[in-house]
C-alpha cells in the first residue's frame, strides 16, 4: 500500500489516553476528579468497580489498535500511551501531528493542560514545544481545545491547527481517522483538506453541524 501513496509527509498519531492493559490499570487506580478515567466512569454509570478495566479495554484501546494497524500501513507513525516527550518530539519532527488526549479543566473552567500517560502537560508549557516548521499541521482530538491554537502557533504563525470547540469522542475520532488519512495520502490535497472533506461528508449524512475550528 505504501508504494501507491501520493503524500509522504512525516505524520505521527499520539494517543495520550491509556490504551494498553498496563496503563489502563494505572489510570483507574490513580484517577482524580478531573482525569479522563473519572470522566469516563461518570459517562458510563452502573458499571461495577471490578469490571471497569474490562469494559474500558473493549472500548478505546480496541479502537486504537484497529486504527494504528491501518495507519501504519499508510506509513504513519503511531505512539500508544504517549508521554510529554513523545508529543515534543513529534511537534519538532513531524509535518503532521495528531494528538488524542484529555483536556484537564479546572473548577473555574480554566485550562490546566493535556493529560498524557506521564502526567499533565501544562497549558503554560505548550508554547515551549510548539512546532517551528512553517508547513506543520497539528490536529487536536481534544475537547474544547480552541485555547491551544495560539500556543501551538506561538513559535511560527504559519503553523495550522485543527481544534474542537466542544466535546469530542476519541473512539469515534479513531474510527474515522484511517479514512481521513487514506483520503489525504492518496490525493494531491493536504491533510486539512482531507479532514474537512471527510468530516463534512460524515456530518452531512448524520445531519449534524460541524464544531471543528481551523486556524
């Protein structure tokens, strides 16, 4: 499949939400009120504590595994259980960086940072690792992530960022991502064109409005 690709930019997909058995176990054991684990439990009421891991493992980790397999066949780098160092490295090296992570928001609705598998990448630190490549694209599968746009563009105003105005379902995102990348890799258009075209086609079928912001 790789030989038929028309686009060969370095692309990295990082999943900062735990997606392997070991990291998932740690996520539930160490969950805090503002963590992704607590949000997931609240969104799935009635699940007994001893079945949380089992149910979760059949959800996002399974979606990640399937997506990663398809993406790697299209010469895309994938990083499971991503840490802050992985994010920094991708932003420095990749032309397209796709980040799946939980946005930690304080009680006062202020942005604290991105929850990754080694802790929280503080919002105030993101400008230090922002990309400097003029052609770089950052796609944030992160709830209410518009506030990260100026931070990601802080070292180079030509960097383009895709953010979500409201909530985003990481499982749904991962299921759609291989189709988006396939459209991009097999066309002359750039990644943002593929995101817009694929997403709008899906939303038109569902009769739903778009809440994606691109700057």
